[in-house]
């Protein structure tokens, strides 16, 4: 089985076996020290040097998105969301659900975000900008510089879901003035699902701590997490085993030559796949795309049918798209323990699967 999926991804053997080495109970000083050092290393990789500005939750990424809305949007706040696909839409739904005023910059799935889209939203009193910096459903990677300047100019907090971009694309909280970064264990970190990590700027910590007007979710009250993290502790049982996997992954990235080398590897796999996929006559959309993924466009046959053949006949998994794009687009992830040889195999099997779907289509017609 080979996973070319967004997350969980094809896991490295050493990650999958890390739990065999044993682990200690989480209410110990030793575990707390491990957590502190791991979160510190993570926050440096995110470009955040705020002390104890990073916490972790037992949750998938979506839980952290929602908890961030509850903890970081206080009375009188008004949000603007970049909504270019399923994950942007998810932020909108959550704001709606929590009765928080918001507007959205709505993009068609294949429309690249530009300065023009932001113009109507200048000086309109928004306090917070929300973006999924890589909208995983389409593969579009938004322009961090553009959004960062917009947020600064409009005096807004800048909240970024970087779940599918962190450890695939360049990222730097301080450089881009990012106040919250949300990531989760099963994407760029290539670990088991179940752990979300949040990194805050100093001014966002102050804002969260200043909240006296309402209590956010009891389980996800960030004040409790922030008040415990200087000891490496959490108010409730954390995803202990995933934390060990993350620690080991950070070691592995260091052994491989560090962050830039990691980014180069993923970019290299992506470029190789894109070249090969064009050679076999398939199309890639022309908006800016994350290193993490390649969306592949199908004109005459169903992308969804191709995905089924790849899975059932060749044990290769790629991501489908939802809704109106289900038959049009498939997505291939470049994260995880996949090699150039695996990509060559994927291309071969993609060709065979396409032939098979075409043959079935002809039979269906005749
Ligand atoms: C995967 C992903 C999430 C989180 O999804 P979960 O299934 O809740 O972990 C959130 N945002 C983006 C952009 C993602 O790619």
C-alpha cells in the first residue's frame, strides 16, 4: 500500500515504531521537559520565538480551528475569511455557528487570490483575518506577503491555518506578523493524527489572557493550556504517543540537514511528479500551488473513477475532491515516506488506470 494522501500520510518506519521504545507517564517532570523542548523546536520552525507561546491539544486540526475562534474572537471582534474552498468555508461555518460577525473573500476554486480581491475590504473595521494559507481542497497556496501587508495596514490580528503548508512551504510567523498558527500532527509532521499544535504571538497571548467577558469552551479554554505549558503540562490527558512521534520527527528532520533540506525534498518530489504528469498529457491548474500537493485535472474521464482503480487494483491511494470537482480533480500529496521510484510507479499505474476507465466508458457507450 502506498499513500499519496494529504494526511495521514505514508508514515516513516521509525515513526510507526517509536512507541515500541516506551514512554513515561505524562504527569512527570521528565515528560514535561520533553514537551517543552519539542514545542520550542516546533515554534522555532514556525518562526515564532515567543517564550511558552506554543500549546498542544488532543484534537484534530478542525478542533483547533474552532477552539481558536472561541478563544481569540472576543466581544466587538469582526472577522474576514479568505474563502477559496472547503477549508475556508469551514472557518465561515464556524464563525456563523458561534454568532461572530464576519465577511468572506469568496474565490472560485481555480481563481488565484490577488490584491484586487482584497480592495473592497480595506478600512472596513475588521479586527481579524483568517486564512488557510494552503487551501488543501484545491492546492492553492495564498500569497503570505500580500495577506500580511493587508492585515498590518488594517490593524488586524492575523490567524493562519497552516496545517497543510507547514513543513512543505516556507513559513515564518515573525516575518509575516502572524498571531496564531494552527498545525496538526498528521500532515507535514507525518505522524499519527490526534494532536493539534497552536503557536501564538505575544500580543495574542495577552488578548487571550485578557478575556474576562466570556468563558470559551471548557475543554478548549486556551488560558488553561497557556497557564500549564511552562511546566510542559496540559489541563487534560494529552496525545502522549503522538508527542513522542513528533519529537522523533524533529530529530529526523535535523539529521537530514534541517528545515530547508526538508522543504527542498518535498518540493523536489512535487516538481518531479508535475513534470511526469504533464508528460503523460494531464493538466495542472495554473494558480500558485503548495509544494505539499499537486492537483491533476481530468477533462474527458472521471477523476473519481481513476482513483477507485488506483486503490482497488494497485493499492495506491490519492485524494479525491468533493462536490462539483469530484469527477474533475484528484490530488497527489508529496509528504511522507514516498520516493521518486514510488512516483514513477504512480505514473505507470495512473496511465493503466486511465486506460481502464476509458475502456469501461467505451463499453458503457456501445
Ligand atoms: C487537513 C486540514 C485541516 C484539518 O483537518 P482535520 O481532519 O480536522 O485534522 C484543516 N485545514 C486544512 C487546510 C487542512 O488541510
